C-alpha cells in the first residue's frame, strides 16, 4: 500500500482489494476507501434490485436503504473474513424481498416449460467449480435484451440467475442467501435457463414471421 507522505493516507485506492478498503474505512473512517467500494459495486447492486422490482423509483429507495444499512452495520455485523460484496448483496436481497412481500407480488416458481427436447441445454449446467458457456446463457444478444427477459422470469428464478450470472456466487452461497437447499437453487437455475431459451426462441420466431 503506497502512502501519501504528507497526509499519511493511501493514494492508490483503485489498486487495493476490497478487504483492504473495508479495513481502512472501519479502522480509520476513510471516506475515500468507502467511495472506492461504492464505485466498484454500486452498478451491480442497483441492477440486481432493478431486475427484481422493475421500477426505478423503488429501486432508488431500496438502493439507498441498502447502503444506509451497510454503513451502519459494517462495524458490528460484517466479518472481514468474508467477501464484502456478498455481504452487501445479502442486505440488498433481503431489502428487496421485504418490499416484494409487502407488495404481495410473489410469483409461483413452478416451471411451466419443461420439454425433453431441451434436456441437452440445461444439463450442461456445470458444477460450482466451473464456468461454461451456458453460465453466460449461451446467448449472444445484448445485455439489455437479456436483462429484459430475465425481468420476465418468476422472482425466485430471477434471483438465482442474477446472483449466479452477474455476481458469480457459488450455488452454496445462493442457497444460503435465499434460504433453500442447493438442489432447489440448481433447479431454479435450470428452469430459468429453459424459460430464457423459450423467450428468445419466441422472439426470434416473431422476427422471422414479420419479415
């Protein structure tokens, strides 16, 4: 860690690891360290919340609630042995689910599209130690188009896709965060991939028919 000799503070925040930044903020109340953490992760946290609620005003409210809790709880509930962003995502997830429950917007997670012809697609889902092409959903469409379809998934399926695909959480952590078994988390990912494939197939069919 390089230090600015005149002020005895680091001058290379962008090169520091999250845990180093967290330590600086907790021990020295270094606001620039926290700003760097925010700059690194706020877009992903925001996009996750938005993918769940589909409303920018509500997303802004939940985002602010999330980081208010992050700031107030870092001194007593965060364990520096764990990943800081995983801890933040747990707070964001819980705040988002609390909102959804209050709005009574839960959606049945039963997979309605289970075609044996698609088995070769979802059975390529790798274990926790590997990242295959299917983890990128094997889709070449733009991120905005993908997010649009993810937004149309049932809430439980959206959650596992966002946490796995965008935040690279292992299924063990996803299961713990969403309070389900690993098999249930894997099953939700399976149905999500099937349903996403169906959405893209239907969209491409409409485009072909309109030509």
